[in-house]
C-alpha cells in the first residue's frame, strides 16, 4: 500500500521454471506494481517473495545478487545515449544482437534506432545478465503498431527456448498464443487464473467477462 491506498490486497501465486505467465487487467489494477515487487523495485508492505527458496524481502538478503537473476524490460526503453563499451561483454552482446536480428545496428546510437529496435536492444541488455527470469512491464505499449510484432516475435522465441517470463501486457493475442497461464488482476487481487484457452473462451469471473468484452 501507498499511504492509505491499498494497491495490492493479497496476491498468492507460484511461478515455475519455464512458465510464461501473462498478467492482464485494467489500468490501475496493480499489475505493474505486482511485477515491480518481484525484484523489489517496489518493496511490499507485507508478505514475502521467495525466489530459489530464499525470501528476498528479508532485510539480510543481498537483493542485488537476486536482481541479477531477474532481467527486466520496461515500457520505456531506458537506453543510454552513448554506444556500448568495447569491453569483454562485446562478444556476448554481438551474439545476442544477432539473436534479435540487430547485429548490423551494434554501432548505432539510440537516437538512430526505431522504437521496436530500441525495445529489442533493451531485451538484449536484460539477457546479457543470463537471468533465470525475465520480467516485462508492458513492453509494447509505447510502440507504434507496426513495431509491436517485431518485439513480440523476440518474446515468442524466448518462450520457445523455455525462458521463464512474467509479462504484463495488453496484447491478448500474445497471451493466447504464448502463455501457459493467464492471470487477471483487478482491484489489487487475482480475480481469475487459468490456461489461455479456458481463460479467454470460458471466463468465470464477471469482472473478467466485462474486461474481455471490451478488449477482444
């Protein structure tokens, strides 16, 4: 909670290795706050978060050690306006750039890149840490429509490689095609959780039915 405002009101969830969990819900429902709690960018008021059997909310835990295992890709690309350093990271970076189809842009400044290219670079930056989990906070919502597909394709490729991913998004097609679980958060709680086919074709929660009628 922030002051008197309860943003999350009791979230109980397990995320397993290899899961692609997509979180949907209306604006202001607590989706992004929940995602940011997973690596303590937001410190929860109460409760615990267990990662690899360690409660990372414990003040004695070195959270930076665990953040290195959780790559995060934001809505805004947050690229630094200078070129990558030519340190030993270069070889790894080039391999990852090839993986997302951007090896030819290795020497480009962010101002020379499209939004879709910037977001693919942001994914490369997260992958450079060789994380156990990737967290995506609405990675396509700041993009022009024709650039959305190129970023989603990279995410689909990562899912095929069994990367564990937690994705807050409005892209329902991606959720249907790639997720193994879809979660609907509203008013700070999980209102419904299911595998994609059942979630979209046979929703139980009335609020979810209303939400899907507006976004599908």
